[in-house]
C-alpha cells in the first residue's frame, strides 16, 4: 500500500473554504484553491477598504486560519507563502491603524484594568439581554457567532508563551493549562463549548458558522490572531487575555442563568457555569502575575497592554451593539438565519 503524502493529508483536513464577500476575500479565496506560490493579482489593495468590513475581515480570517487548522483542499504551504504574507501585512496595517485611531490615546495598563472591574449599574450588553429576556433562537445565534472563537479558545493566547519570561510565563502557562482541560480532553474548554452547541442543536464542526457570522464577529476573532502572530504585539495580546479573563465571570454567570431560564440542556449551562469560578480565579492570576510580571520585566510595554485591553473592549462593544440592535428589532443577527432547532 502506498502511504498518503503529508501534504495530501493536510489538504483533506479542516473546514470548507467560506464564500467570499468582495474583491479582497475573493482574491485570497481563489488563491487558496490553487497550488501554493501561484501569484496573486498585483492590482488588489486594501488601501481604501473598510477596515472593519466583511471583505477585509474575511480576507484576514482566511489568511489567519492557515496558522490554525487550515481548510479542506488547501495546500498547507500557503501558510508562509511570501505573496500572501505581503497582502496579509497590508490588510493588517489597515486594520491596526483604524483600531489605534478609534481606541483613543495611549494610557496606563493599571487604568485600563481598573475600568474593566466597574460594571455599569444599568448594564446593557448581550449577556444582560439574553439573561433577562433572550429567547432560545437568540441564544443559538449567540453560540453560533461565538463558535468562531470558542472552538479554538486559548489557542491564540498560547502564541505569547515563548515571548514571556519568569513570573509572567509561569502564570500564563498555569491559566492556559486550565483552559486546555488540565490534562483531560473532555474538559478542554473548546470541547465544552462544542458540547454546549450540541445541546442547542448546532453543528459542532470547527468553522461551520463562518459564512453566517457577520463582520463584527470576524473582527473580534481576528483581533486575537493579529496580536498573537506578532511578537511586537505581545503586550497587546496579554492585554487581550486580561480583558477576556476579567470580564468573563460576571457575563458567564448571567448567561448560565439565562440558559436555565429557557430550558437549555445541562451541557449548555455547564460551559458558562464552569467559567464563573474558573475565570474569577484566572482574573487574579492574570492581573497579578501575567500583567504584573510582564510590566516588571518589560515596563516599556505598559501602553501596549492597555491598547490590547481597550481594543478588545472596543471590538466587543461593536459586536454587542450589532447583536442588540438586531434582536431588539426582532431579526436575526446573522448573515443567513439558522435552521430551527429540532424539538426534543
């Protein structure tokens, strides 16, 4: 029997390439259907593209996913193909410049972290809406969108580990160890989210809902990859990690309550219930040892950490506003609606 070549095996794995949403994403998608090294059209430029629009964000997502699981039928050699990397760099510059302008002037990490600990008295985010009056179809939409992140939860943050030293590295590894199930496959957080999706009668396949997710969700998930793939942005990635861990516990408590209210299954409730206690502990470790340790070792990264926190909050608020506007109007937040859940 002839063994299957490694490249052929890689091309058979991974999710299906999503549909393009404009010239940039069409160019990247078409390139990925050809052998690695096929020249990209030189006329394609991101100079005038909407930095948060569907086209640019999907093009970036296609580039970034080559560093995760890739796509079915795509030559894995595209991951480091110089022509594609040049286009990715242009897309990133457009995205990052817009973020720096919209997030606002630099500030201290301590100030940015302090703001995360203050929840508005009249909380008005997606977790508040879903807890108080969300319907099952809205919880399903929320899970479908979030699957772009949660089915690779903790993966982008792992890239920062070799870029840290001492106390920051040790603490980061400790938190990531929990995120990856503490040595138990059935407790890996990405697996727990897949169980949640199954409880909500959603397809648990990695990348299944990219086509239906909007630019707001792509922007949120691309932010992690942008920070994670660049050593120069290691401070921003630590800031992103701090923002996620600090805000997770209260939101998870609300979502667990809301899922109980609508009669979701035990696995759906468990995912968020697990994050209530785990992330309350993680928050302290991240603030004290990951952020504190990094600032001790590299004080020059103070503003970068704050930028990571603020950029995370900015993109999450943009996504939240989109979800709430859609749901309050009684319409789907997705590009295409989900099929109805099968009644149990």
